[in-house]
């Protein structure tokens, strides 16, 4: 099954990017899924490597790398 996630919010301050990546990671665990992530607007900031993660937040960069390591694709 093919999935497209459109992330247009930054990595921290809301849980939208976190929830999208969490769902993408779960789908990859359940089945062989074709995951595509499109980053637009503030969502492009999610792709910056080495971000300082605020207290109480998951590291979005690590989550993104996890999706990519299982053949996920990101488009800017």
C-alpha cells in the first residue's frame, strides 16, 4: 500500500509532525508500505539534521531517519 504524508508544521511546538512520523513508522512495521513524505512551508525545518530537541519532545530528526532507513522517501 502507498501512503503520502504532507507535513507543513515545524518539528516542535505542535505534535503534527511527530504524529505523522509516528504513524509512518507504525505502518512500516505492520506491512511492506511505500511511505512518501512531502515537506512544505514550515515542515521543511523537519529535515534539518542535528537539531537541539527541547525537553519533553521526541527527536524528529531521528524519527525521520528511521522512516528513511526503511525505504521511505522525503520530498521538499
